C-alpha cells in the first residue's frame, strides 16, 4: 500500500501530456470545448428571450434576478471547484458540473409548467432558482476547463489551445443572440434552455468515455470552512454591488452597508482560515508568487475593462446609434471578431516565440488605444467609425483571455494548476462585477448632469412653447436627482428619421380628421402617445364631415332657432335669440330691427326668413372655410411643436448618452494602464517553443 502523501506534494502524478496520444487529446478537447461553449452561450442566448419569458411568466419584477442568480452561484463557486479538481481530478468535477448544468437547463425550460404548481412561489421565481442551479454547474465548466489544457498539453502548446477557449466566448456572443431570437420567435423560449440538453449530453459522453481522471496527485482534506467563508464573502458582496448598480437600494442604505460589512467580516475569516489549513481552498502562499499576485491584479482589471466595454458599447449602440435592443448583441460582432483574432493569434505567436509577456503588454497597449478611440465617440460618429474602434479594442483584449491563464499555470506547481486557474477566473469575474457597479454609478451621475445640460442647450436654441417645454424637462431631470438616468436603457429610442415619419403620419391623420371627420384617422390620433390629452379630446369631438360640416350644421341650427322665434310671432322670443352673443353682430342687429307688427303677418315672416336664409347660405361657405383653416392651422402648429420637442429631446438624449459613455471609456484608459503596470511587474517566464522540442521547468524564469 502506498503511504499517504504529505499535504502540498503529490506522491505520483501521471504526465498526461506525454502519455496521451494526440487523437485522444483532441477528442477530450472537443468535449471540454463543447461544455464550455454551453456555459458561455447560456449567458447570451437567455438575454434575447428574457422579454418574452417575463411576459409569459408574469414576473417583470424578477427580471434582473434571472441573471443575478446565475452570476452569484457561478462566481462564488469557481475557486471551490478549482481546488476540488486538484484533489479529486478534473474529470469527476467536470462531469458533475455538466450534469448539474443540464439538470438546471431542463428545469429552467419547465418553469411555470402546471405540474410544478406554486413551487418557490410561481413560474418566474422557479426560473430564478433554476438559473442559480445552472450557475452551480457552469462554475465547474469555467474553472476546470482551462486547467485541463495544462494537463493535456506541454507548456509550448498551451497558448494555442487557450486561444481556442477564448474564441469560444467570442463565438457564443455572436451565436447566442441569433439563436435565442430564432428559438423564441419560431418555436418557444423554453428551447433556449432545452437546446443545451443534446449538446451537453454529447459533451458528457465524450468526457465520460475518453477522458482520464486527470488527477494532480494531491491528497488532502477539503477546506470546508474556507469554502463557507468564500461563499459568505462573495454572495453578499455581489448582491450589494448588483443592487446598488441597478438602483434597487441606495449605496448608503442600511441594507447595502450591512451586506458590505458581512462580506468584509467573511473576508477576514477566510484569510484567517486559509492561513492555518493544511490544504486551503486558495493557498495564501500563491500570493508570494509574483506572477500569480500581479497576474490576479491584472485579470481583475481586465475583467472590469472587458465587461465594461461590452456593456456600455451595447448601450451606446442602442441609445445613440439607434440599434434595436435585440440586435445590440450582434451589433458587437466586430468587437467579437477582434477578440477571436487577438485570442487565437496571440496563442499561436506565444507558442512560436516562447514568451507571453511581450504579447500581453502589446495587447494592453492596443486595448488602451481602443479605449482612447472609444472615448472620442459622440452623437454623430458614423457606425463605420464605431466598427473600427470595436475591432481595435477586441484585438487588444483578445490576448488577455489565453495568456494570463498560461502565465498562471506556468508559475505554479503542477498540483496547484487547478486552484491557480480557477482563482484567476474568480478575480476576473469579480473585476467584471465590481467594474460594472462602479461604471454604472459613473453612468448614473454623469447622465443626469449631461441630460439636464443638453436639454438646457436645446431650449436655448428654440423659442416659444418648444423652448418652455424643453426647459421644463431639463428642470425635472435636475430636480429628480438621477431618476432620469435610471430609465429603461434597453428601450430603443427613435431616430430623427423615425420621429419625422411618425409626425408626418400624425399630420395626415389630423388633416383628415379636421377636413372630413374620418373616424379611422381620429382613432389613430387617440392612440398616438405624442399628443397631450386635451388635444386628443378636442379632436375626438369633431363632427362627422369635419370642422366645415360642423360650421354648416351650426348655421342650420341658427336658422332653425331664428325661424322658430319668427314664426312664433313672439317679440320677446325673437329678442332672446337676437341677444345671443354667438351670432354675428350684423345678424343680431338685423333681428333687433324687425318690427313686432311684421311678426304677425305670415307673408312678412316668410319674407324675413327668406332674406335671413339667403344671408346665412351666402356666409356659411366662407365661415366654414375660415373655421376649418383656423382649426387646421392651430392643430398643425401643435403637431409641429411636438415634432420639434421630440427631435430636440432625442438629440439631447443622444448627446448626453454619447458624452457620458465616452467619459466612462476615459476611465477605462486608466484601467488598461493599471493592468499594463501590473503585467509589467510579472516575471518574464519562459516556455519552450514548439521548435525546441524540450521541456523546461514550469517556473523557469528567463534571466
């Protein structure tokens, strides 16, 4: 029997990079890539289907929790899975992760079905819980997959295959929105989750039948207390950051402050526990390794910059370029292309030259230039200019995906590869979450200020009602202290051309309603959100035939009233009619001059009425035409003012969003610069090139 191995050093470790043939490695790699693709795809494919899901499950109030639940469990468990894979082997942990992910996917697709009843409170809450379960499985996929590369391939080959893993994330960001939209529109949103099942089962079969255990040889007890503390640190921190960023709670609210306090206390407990455990979840000795320590800092910063680039670039495309929210994911394809080229290209070059640090530094310089170019975006930047900026940023960020992982794996002992890889992934995901919260706060504060400024500028360029209305909107934005900045950022604003087309249709409907009293035109006006309620009410009361017909009807009613008074022979009744101020002054004077004796003579009454009728008939067309023109002119002036207000508001909003997002990218330049400095501090570890055909010690430092 083999004697137990002291903690920290393996008794025996199979060198799978030497013992496995390339065909087996490729089969294993295919299964791992397929599993990782499912995890990456799930984050983009669900976003497209979420509006339909929320409508079907009647859970708009839990909309953001569908993503938050997945993020919480995924991020918190990454370092735990990494350590477990070092202890028990990559294969069982990866298979467990895929199995849990597929179970979560199946349950997500069943959310709201009748046989589940009121489990967890209803359909949307079921989806939130099952998405959290998905995250439990996805954490294993993300943390273990990158470590498997180090098990299967020599150091010289790793960057090539790490680049493929980076490309998987870029590919999923393109396919996810397209596939999600197709499945939701043509089959059912439930297939957004069911589609994982056949692909996942294929991946599971490949891994189960062809992958060895991939054990590090490390034998030690599981650090359960450390795992508990890392969960207690991560979950409250991520929740507080998420709730603060989406304005669920104010940053200074007792709820968030208590959660930050709990997270800080858990961090202290975690550090105390890890310093005393024989095989900690995250060995603190790793931070004495300059490559790991500075690499963790750099990955944290890259995570903040990477997700910020995607999130706020999508926001710019929706709010400024006018791209629909559904298409925003595919609109970032140029960025994805740059990421894929940068990721694969950097891996190939690193394998040939045997160095990764120069490529990482060059990538961060390109990323800094990309952020600088994005900081020059404005409301009038053409889409082609945005595309060039996206490609440049993608080329810069691409090398970060494979090369930092390669650097961490080269710098640690073979039995620490799993925990080091997952720790790097953990720091990157934490950077993404914290960076998003910080940049979100910058967006809220900057957008409020910029919106009020831009509405004031638009008001100064206008006159009359338009200027007054725009100034009032700006004042409300300023007084609401940021409520405007928390508007629905997924709503696609109308472009100037769409606004003009909308008001052109409104003009036609208003003209038709006033001139003919067309009921269809009036119904369309009632549904138009741009007209105030009072204007709609006035147009609703139009008579059949339009304003002119109403004037003619009014003339007929006037004649009937006069005829009734004259034929009655009652001077008092006639005097009452003549006193009506709504009658023309000339007609009232004429009625007042009729002698009472004439009212007693039928022939005289007939003559009087004939004269009045002739006068009214002669005056009616001109009066009707004049009334119609006045009504039409007033209504169209209101429409013109509304169009100008809408155009000016849209312009103010576009400029405010562009300026605010550009300012965020100016902060991102600083993030890239700090990541560059952290990377500069990393030792220049050398790995053998493919041409050398020899193996060097993993932690060999080139002098």
